[in-house]
C-alpha cells in the first residue's frame, strides 16, 4: 500500500503531499542503486521541538525531515541509521525508500525510483555493508501504479508488491518472495534469520514467515480478513500485528468482493499478539477504534501503537502504551495532529515516529525522534 497505515489517515483527514521545490540531488560516490545512479539529497539539520506538557514519556524531541510525505522510519540494529519511505516532488513522485542518520541530515535514496515501494527494514546485525528488505511494484511494472477506483467509496488498492532484499546501499536488489499478489509489510527477527510479512497469495490477507533467504515459507494466520503489520518481540518469541476480521455476512461479502478485485475497504483494526510459530493468538485491543502500527516495548511486556480511540471525530491519532493483556492503557502523545509509526531504538533509549505536528502545511508528514523516559516521576 502507499504508506503502510495510510488507510486510516486518508479516510480521516490526511491527504499527504509535498508542497515545495526539492533540493537538487548530489551524486553519491558510494555506488549505484539497482541499476540507477545513487543520489544523496540535502536535508536541513534536525530541529529541536518541545513535547507537549502531557507527553511525559518524551524528552529532547527533534524533527528530522521537513517536506513531503515521510513515514515508517525504522532503526538499523546499531541504532545509528533510519530507513524510511518518502514521496516528494522532484525526488520521489511515488513512494521510494531512503535512509539517513538517526541524527538527521542528508538522506540517500536506496530504491531505484521505479514503481512504488513500501515497508523497508534493516536486517538485524547488519551495518553499512549489510542488507535491507523492502517491497516494490517495479518488477511487474516500472510505472507508478494508478490510484484505486474511488467510485467504490474509500478503498485501498492491493498493489502487486514483491519483497526484495538488497545491500544496505540499495544495490543488488533481488526478489525474496514474489507472487502475482500483494506481498509487503516485511520485517526481520532480532537474530536476522526470519522474515514475517503480509501476503494475499493464498487468497486472503494473511501473515507468513520465511527464512531470511526466502525459503521455507509458512502461513501463520488463517481467519478471513486482514492480518498484517507484523513485528517480532525483542527476544523473537512473539509477533505483534494488526487485524480486521469481518463479523457479519454483509461485511464478509463486501470484503471478499473487493479482495477479488485487488481492493480492500479499511475499517476497525485491533492489535493482536501471537507466538512466533503462529500459535497462541491473543487480542490485545477491543475498543471499536482504528488501532494500528503496533511495536513491542523493549521489555517485551508492553506494546506501543497508534489509535484514534480518544478522539470523538475519529480523525486524531496518538500513540498509546498497553500491556500484552490489554491492561494499563496509557496515552503517550497528545498532539492535535496525526502521530503514528512508532519504533524503539535497539537500546530502548529513543523512540522514532511519524507526525503532522510542526508541518509546513496540514498534510505534511515528517519523522521525529525523542529520548524515551522509562521511569516517570
């Protein structure tokens, strides 16, 4: 999908788009990106921002990007770099993959600029000479895929993404999992041996796992409906994910009809947890809201996620922390603007997330990083 969780943002108020002229690219002498000349783009230095008074978990908040649509920023295993996707006129007309220092500054495009890309992740234990994974549509068609038919209402297109592996500089990209279906949302286990991802290859949107080289693919979820956005716990024993399962015959008929046409209509999502082998599925949230972008707290005993559960309009998304059994719910961010896509740094000291706060215009989405306050006074 365009940005992994954009289904909610667009449904409510966000229609992300760049608004200014981009900085000209500079040649990157480090190498090329899958047949395309690699470039580095200038980016203003990080700017310190003040967390809201209620945001007691955040300190030393800094804005790392300033233009266009920037989202799904994830740390490298050493915590030194971020990989993310970006759309911005003159740099990436259709979502492409970039990386930058976790301190901000210039960023480099890792994907080849063709098709649409999404869901990039660093392979744990790897550094500048290591590996990344992401999904792209360019193997099937190098053009940016068209938006879905909105005469059907608000629907999300299941583009024909394939999961690719590449060197950390983006070179040598090769398919790890390819089917004539939606294959995306891939992340890697802490030990680097296993990839989890979402695919419609089996006729439904389910979560699968495979070895890091793309072998030994196994399906983990089977209930009709959407299961996706999986992430491993810090010890690799569990997986957190989001799910939406039709509950009435009418909802099921609508879901299956759209799925047959490569579409899905977003609705309520909840956070779930399961063992890494797919057993022991447990529902964490059940509040009727749009709960998404879940990620494990460094302890492995809590989950941070985005939700509109405290917004009467359904338009405001904030970050929340919750125990694995759904207890001790705590709101973390309180901005009127959209906050989502949280990820803790490997050492647990920092939190990175995407937000519309301090945007140059209402629809500008940027990446922020903050020091995490574990022990509150």
